C-alpha cells in the first residue's frame, strides 16, 4: 500500500464523514440583527434578551452547518459508465479520478491553493437566560467539537493528471478537537448609549488530534514517481493507546512496529482543562445633534478567546524515506472486479491508513500535553433602521474566524431585517465569505411565551443520496425555547 493512496482515501473518508454529520450549533449569523432571537448573546455577549428563556431539551436549537471551499460534489460524480452496455453492475457514483471524467471538469471547481472543509458541532445540553443583577444573565452547558480538513490543489492535480512537474503537498492535513463548555454570561447597560457584556467559560478537554504532512514532494523519474516527506499524527485522548503490529521493512532487512489504529476501549471522558472568554459591546446613537445618526447601532465582539491543555499525548510518525509510486488505480464506484463498492472502500480506510508511509509509534515523544485554542472569532456589526419606517432595518456584519491559512475564514453579511409585529421578525441577507457567496434568511416568532426560529446562513443546493449536501457551505437552523417575563422596554440593546 503506498502512502499517497492511503492518504487520499483517508481524506475522502474524512470529508464524507463531515458532510453527513448532523450538528447542533448556536451561531447563526443571519440572526445577529433579528429582534427576539434568544441566542444572539452567543455571537455578542453584550446583547441581552427582552425575555427570560429556557431551551427546550433536544428542540432548543438544532442545525446543520458546513463551511469550506471543498464539497462532496467536488469529489464524487455521476459515473459515466452507469447504464452503459457492458457495465451492468456500475453504480451511479464515481470519484473525480474516474478516467471518463475530464481533468477540466474534475479540477475546474477547486481552489488553486488549499481546499478546505470545516464543520463545528455545538450541542446545547443546558441553555437559559434571565434578567437580574441589573442586567441579563446566561448559563450554558455545551458539548463542542471542531474538525478541519485541508487538501492542496496540487494533490488533486497530481492524482488526476500526473504531469511532468514537481508537486508539493505541505498544506495537507486534518485537525480535530472536542471539549465540554460551562459558560456564565452577563450583560449590562452602562448608560443610555452603551451596553457591554462578557462570558467566562470553563473548558473540559476531551480529545485532540492533528494529522499533518511536511516536506512532501513528488518528482517524476523515468516512468515512475519518487515521493518523499513526512507524515505525523499527534493524538491526545485519556486512556487511549496506539494499536501496533510487527511488520517487515520493504526497503531493508528487519522488522518494525507500525501503528494499526487507536485502542479506545479504556478512554476516559475528560483529558484536560482550559478557560475561555467572550467580550462584547453595543453602542446605540441616541439624542445626537446629527439627526440621521440617531437609532444606528454599532457593535463588536470577540468570542472563544481561550485555550485548552490536553494531556496524554501520543505521537506517530513516518520514516520519511523516499519511495517509488507507479500511479493511481481507477476509483470508479462499482462492484465489478477489481474495483470495490464505495462502502467497502470506506470500510477499508482504517487498514489503508495504517500503511500510510509506515507510521510508527514514538513513545519517547508522547506523554506530554498539547495546548490548543478553541477558535477565536471577531464580529463587528452596524445596524441602521429607516428613520421614516423603523420596522425595517439594514445591517452589515463582519466575521473573522482565526485559524491560520488552512482553517480560518472571513465573511461579510449584508442584511435587510423586518419586524412587522411585536412578536414576529426576520430578514434576508447575502454573505460574501472566503469560500463562496450565498443567500441567507431567518424567521423568528416570539409571542411572549415561546421563541421559535428557523433560518439558513447558506441555502442548501443540490443533494445526493440520503440528502447529503454536495456543496460544503450549508446551514439549516431551527429551535424552540420557552420564554417569559418579556417587556420590550425592560432590556435595550
């Protein structure tokens, strides 16, 4: 098993897994300016609600969110052989490596740099907000997980075309971390113009993983390729251990122990501790001499500023030896020999990954800790109600997620927000992000005893089998919360 084939299968499996995961998330940028939406404090802790609320278990807030420049539709295509004579067993789906799919079609939608797929899971176990202590307060217990996959354009070009040129895959990798968060928030009206707020978060680390490749270089020599570079995996998970088995070296005499998976039978729930902080402010122009400024609000927030130290580090690393590579096999999704069914291919990923460049356990480098951030995010917003019709307001929200060149992103969202009734609000918006341009919308019903909302930051486009979105920028959010004690004049934000 060669290194590039194993890594390719690993990446495809990771992307497919991310695309099919249902997640609960509490950050919906489309609702940042929506009157009565209960969870605006998660985007800016200075924003206080008009009413107390309690999240209905399971239904409190449910959504599916994916972001990135790489979608499932960029990897899987309709099999050109499907339904053709002589291919009775051909399935509908093939990967971009199928020889009947042209290079221009397979590579045309990919970014020339890093192609990424990101997803965030944020499950609210408990969420409530209430007025008191001369402000608005929130208590939340949440389970959170983040995954980022990055694959460079050169990798896809190499796999599809294998031109007579040098290829470099240094920005290929996967990073994932999970933790439980207990957050206490408070917002306070300082004066008639300014409102400030913050949250203190206790973070209980669970697992962390970082798989990366460095110095990977493919060079044509004669009729085959020489590939060198290193792969490294760092995993922090209490009670886990690498599975190992003895193998013979292929390039020299002797044997070695290779990593053959991760044993999770004795995994413990928590594996580290950290702290986080959210800070925010909202300034509303009131009684200004410049009349047209009155009613405008500007806001700014920095959320998820913090870190977690994960213990019990395990390290596996490849030898870095140069090896010969003769090409890729056809990856059409059929049952015809010698090609595997797509389900068999995904099931086989674990075995193929263990052969990924002869990954070996490095116990001398393990046992320590890994400190990681939790995804700091900056938001800046401007909202302006029409002076002649204050039920309609326009807003612009700038969002930047810190994560480096591979996993960070930036978005600007322009919205029109409408509240025709005291208990009904919503709006339409368009977002311009690092990854795409998409339309969003939100509808929020808040009659006083409940808060029901539904919306999308990114509308779902074409879907595949089992409603798998083919585009990686998808967001569907809805929820139901019990509310009480709300009076519009009590809390201003």
